[in-house]
């Protein structure tokens, strides 16, 4: 099965926090468990196209609400907990 055949369903796009206090664009391909992040949508899309080895110009893309403060705080707590384990 090729990457093209495996990729089904919509791509999910949302604004996401970065590690420097800013934000960028996150594109998720749920069917393949792939997430890419970049400062701009075009960069994230290009990165995902390289991973999937196909053009995404006609992909079903769904825009989701930006991360909430609660989601970011939970991620920060999860990362801190992982750091304590290491």
C-alpha cells in the first residue's frame, strides 16, 4: 500500500502553540497518525506532502479551532512529567 492509498479522511488544521511562546500551524493526518507543524500553512502543507509523497491540493481539509489555553497547559504539564521521568 502506498502513502497515497493509505491516506483517507480529512486533514485537520489548527493554530497551535510553539515552544517559544508563539504559534504556528499544525496539520494532522489522523488516518496515518502524522502531525506536522510549521510557522505558516504553506510550509506545513509542503512538509506533509513530502512525508506522504503526494500533492494535497485536492485533499479534504478541515479547519479546527485554535488550541485552548487549557490544552496548552495540559501539554506543558505532560512534557514536564516526561522530563521528570528522564
